């Protein structure tokens, strides 16, 4: 931290971290069963499973081989890899407000 913000910044942040640790209670495995935490954890597991099921990770992991075997040159392969990543990023950015709207719709129906 000293390299990022200087010695004073590092000392301040270290003190802040130590104060936070001293003030907080130790977490237990049972805390994971709290309904709010359990919902968040289950959502993360479900999203990870769906991401694997959809197969987009295969495209990202083997993109070079996929595009090369499709006959693209080096430049086109790199361009396609960047385009795939940008499209995935845009889709995720657009999905955030949609998710909020869906969540709000479910809250109003209950």
C-alpha cells in the first residue's frame, strides 16, 4: 500500500483494517445458513452452474483454436476473440438493470 499511496496512506489503511477486525465478530459456518447469505450463495452457485451449462467458457478457453480451425488468420482470430469478449461484457452490463427489473416485479407480485 505504501507504493500506491505513500507511507501515511498505508499506515491509515492498516489502522482502519485493524480497527474493523477488532470490532467484528468471528463468523461461523452456521452464519452461511442465514436466509440472506444462503440466498446469495445459492444464487452464485446457480449462476456458475448455468454459465458452465451455457458453454461460453468453452468459447473463451478455446477461442484461438476454434477460430483458427474455422480458417481465420492470426489478426482475424484476435479480432474475433476481442469481439466475443466485448459482446459478453455488453450483455452482462445490459443484464444488470434487467435483473433489477425482474427482481422488482417479483417483489410486487408477492
